[in-house]
């Protein structure tokens, strides 16, 4: 969401200034790559960049190609292949990722309400639940009923929007593919003969509620907000729960202990950092029946949670079962954290691991790829050699 907001801000500024733009989007990946499908970069006709499609190795070449795309007025797809080290040396790409990345370059029409940036904007305005965008990035040429760059978006409202014509033979198949991708929660690449379509999952920002407004919460809020998370801070102390102390938080509120149980369930991830035993106890009582809160991090030693659990058992004998799998105490990864900044890093890293279902160990010790392979109905590219840098 942070990247998307930067793109939208830059897009609006360029549109107001009359600067022509192109959008570079990662649409498919085979093997290892720094960025995955959905990574985007906005390029002006003067070469100004916003966003990134790699770790810096593709941006220079993609910028030049995007500027030509603006001049030509039509989209194109570029394939970067780093699986052959000789190609790296020949083309100077020096990718070193041992993967194949396909980038869709397309000029943006500021007057088109369905251009890709405007589609993303409509989702961002109602981004409470995931959505799917299907993007055509290869066709059968002039004989195809769809063209490169056309899209179909399944928005949180359940409505389908986009530029793929409803009368296209492919349309009902794409509707089904979008719905399946949304249910699976995984991106995919679909091939319909010579037509290739990238299905991207758009995920809403992580919502995090932090009970506690002490000084140690400040670096945590800054770090979480920097990731694009929406952070709510709540505390019973008016002197602590002030927006001026947490400028990066979405909301800061004074919440007396007696009003905790009146708060509606919102399904956000939760951290208890109040340093107040009875406040933590009241929050845990409140969250016990709320199965939608799938992560509860409790700051403090293990003995503190054991005592809290004893008190919870007095009213709720199955409290431990209700919290099973949701409670993280002590909270955070074992990073040897000492300072508030280090503790914030430990906690945010643990939450990220929980969100992605990863074990959070050293990558060097993992037998698996860093990124799971994309689901595809056919190979990424036809058999045969693909140049390190080539237009499709």
C-alpha cells in the first residue's frame, strides 16, 4: 500500500503538470527474481521514476524502453533472462538472480478512467478486503480478441471492472479464474492458447491495534507505518495517548480500562504493550471470543502470561483453548533485542512471519525457494533461448 500510495501521488502530480507517463509492471516470473508480479514503476517522458521493478538492475533499461513506449503510444512486453551468465555479460544486465522476468510497459492515458492506475485507485479507496486484477500480457497478435494491457478487476464490492470486452470469448473464463485466485489467495499465470494473463492479488493494508502508548510504542508505530500498515494506538492515559506523540498512526485514542469491553471487534492484529497488568487482563478478556483477531502479541515475560491465564480461567475455563495459536508470549522473534527500536523490529518481524506463514528462520538454512513458484497453466516462455533483454 505504501508503494501504491506513492505511485498515486506521483501520477496525480504528473497529470496535473501534463507530463506523459508509462507504467512498468512485473507480470510474470520464472525462477528467482528480486520483485514478484505486481511490482510497478511509473516513468515520465523525461525519465523520472517512482517505484521499482527490481533491486535496481532492470530500472535503467526499463526506463529507456518505457520512454519509447510513450513515444510509440502502444504497450509492449520485455523479457529479462538472467539464467544464462553469458547473456548477463553481453547485455550488461548483471542480474545475477537466475530467473526470467517479464515486464509490461504501457503508456498511460490520463483521460481513460480504466487505465491501470485508476483501477488501482478505485480498489485503494475501498481496500477493506482483497481484490484481483487480471492483466493480458501476450496475445495471438492482430487475430486476438483481446490486446496486451487490457485488464479485468474483481473489486471488494464483488463487481468486475476493466477494459476486457464482455463479449470476448475469454471473458467468462477470466471471471472464473479471478474468483478462483481470490479464494486461493494466490497469484497465478493463466495461458489460453497464445493468450497469457497474469492474475495479481491486491491485499488491503495490515491493520494493527496497539494497546499502550508508552515511549517504546513510538518506534514500533513508525516501523509499522513505514510498511504501509494502518496502526491504531489506544491507551487509558490521556497524557500518553496523544496524536502528536504518534504522527504515523492512523488513529490515537484515549480508552479507559472500563471502556475496553465496549470496543467493537475489528479483526485487526493486536499488541498489548501497556505495562499495566490489569489493562492487559481486560483486553484479553475482551478478545477471547473474537476469533477474527488471529494474532495477539503480549509484551513481557512468560510468567506474566501464565498469571494472566490463571485469572482468565476464573471466568472462562477454556481460555487457554480460545487463545491457542493466537497468543504470542513473549512477543517477538529471538533477535537479542534490547532497545525499544530493536524490540520493535523483533515484534514487527514476527508479525510479518505470521502473516506470510513463514517459520522466520535463517534463509540460508531453508531448503525451499525464497518465493513460492507462481501457479501457471503453461511454461512462462516457449521452449528455446530467450535473450537477456528482448521485446516480445
